C-alpha cells in the first residue's frame, strides 16, 4: 500500500487556553475578559483544590480561567500561538500520549491591543490530538474497548506532524 490510511491522519481534537492568576477578584475577571476577546467564548473558572497559606489561596476559591476551542478556530488560534513562539517547541513540551502544550508570556503578542486597565497576562496553550479514525471505541457506552496499539497516538507521531505541518523546530 503506497499511500497512508486516511483514518490515521492526525487532527486537533481541541485547544485549551488557560490563564492561571492565583487569586480571585478583579485580576481574574480581567483575565476572563482577555480570554473572551481572544476566543469569542465564555470562559470557565477553575477552583483551588486545597488551601495553601503561603500562596494566600483558600480551598474552592476561583484562581484560574480556561476556554476550550475546537475546529478551525482552534487551528487558527494555535497558529497565532506558535507564531509568538516562532514555531519552536521543546521536545519535553510533548507528552507520551501525543498531546502537547506551551506557554506564552504576554497575551498582547497574539494580536490584541494593549489596554492599561486590563494589564498583561501570560497563558498556557494545551493541544489535544486525535486521529481521523476517532477512537470512539474507547468512549462509547456499548461494546467499549481500547484503541488498538497501531492506532494509538505517540509522542513521535505528533512531533512529526508538528514539523511537517508548521515547519516547526524541535529543540
């Protein structure tokens, strides 16, 4: 078979943008506004799992916000994020299951105008990959089974996809 199976092609399942502020209140609200401007979606707030006195956070206090983006919008947003990183990622940015993530220092690098009342926020990008052949067998209710070894995503496959699609550089 000369050409590769079309069901084995890699796709972006979703992109998660996360801003972790570390405190509730005004800064977190402004961070949520930044995510909303960036994605056009309403962000979800994450709560602290437990109290850490040295950081000054309490259990169940809202400390971060994130938004999940799928489809073409996710690809466009990932492109903008990678442009900030100059299409260079570290090998350790890639996980064993084929997903990868990276962070940026300033959200204004993504093309948003600087607003003094908002401030500057860094954010994390996390990309969950999938094959075109889905992997529904692992999540369906009836006759659930595991994704076969040849169809599972690997770190090497995702790194190759990153290099081929974005002419990326692995450091």
